[in-house]
C-alpha cells in the first residue's frame, strides 16, 4: 500500500495502543526489524515492554515504507548531528537519497506515537505521571512553567504537569537535542505566544490514561495535523497495511 505524504506544512500522527497480554490474535512480524532492533527488544526484561517496542518499530517501518514506496526491511536509519555537541545522536533520519520525509517515534507504558512530516517533527507520549514523578521533576522546569503549575510541587495537578512535560519532550526531540538540553531553557507552558519561535507545539488526544504532544517546525501554524489510530492487527505476520476510513479514528487537530 502507498500512503500519500502529508501536506508540505502538515503532519500525520499515528497512535498505537498495546493490547493486554494474551489478547493478541496474531504474531508480530519480527523479521521486519533489523538486527539492532531485535537485539534491543531482547534486552527488555518485561514481556509488555518487548511487545510495545517491537510493535512500535514494526509500525514505524511499515508506515515509512508505505509513504516512501519501499519495503519495511529496506529502510535504513541514521542520526543527524546533535546541536549540543555535534556527535551523531541527534534526530533520527531515514537514510535514502532524495528523501525529505521526517519522523519521530515515542513509546512507553502501553502506547506508541509516530509522527511523519515533510518538516522536522518531534512527538512524545506518556502515561499520566504519578504524584511522586511530578514532585521529583518539578524543580527542573522553566521558572514561569513552575509558576503556572503552582509553587508547591506536592500540590501540582499531575495531568497539567504531564501535558507540559510531553510538550517539552516533543519539542526537544524535534530540535534534536533530547534531554541533553536543559529543561529550564525553553518555555512550553500554557501561553502559546511565548513558546519557541518557528515551532508549533500541540497537545494530542490519546485516551484517558495517556498524554501526548507533537512539535512541528515551520513559520506559522501547520496546514494540517491529523491523528489516526493504527490497528494492531496491521502489524501481524502476513498482514498488509491496508487502511480504510472505518478502521481509523481521524482527528483534524489544525486546519
């Protein structure tokens, strides 16, 4: 199947929810992963982590292959130089001549999110944090973000903190630094006008237990930013990535 690329100033977001263990009705096609991905999946101690890592990376390969008109196993990935140190651990890229498609992948705690765009993009998805996580991470935020959330770390609303945190991680992944850049360096709070210039950072709806965000580079808001649910059975061995409108929850976030 061939997927039409997003508009020049837009993005497609693909959400994948991990089913409960024992609920899968098929077998994941692990042959589509390369040796490094299979080895990394093997280091996951918990079966739930192995399932999520493997399914997220199979989904990434199948989606990018559908956009680029190539097989999932033909894709090769590399890294851009890190803006902080110049070493090759910046944003991930597809190593293919003439490819101008950017992507970002985030997965954890039962959910994966993939962003695809002609523009640099970063995405993040997280489980709603615990009060303990919020208290530990609160001091590293931008001072104005802390002020918005309330100065008492023990009383911060965990959902509000989680939304802020996913916006921050999506942006840092988009610029290619990840957490190597100080978390207090950039404001990603509620005031959209104060967020980093030339970036649009949006909250992405993804269900009652998770929070997600996407950051897209470019002047002004994107033309289109659409969120889809990717059915798990599209990743099973022998399945194709045929996607019908009735299979997808499609949410137009912008435009």
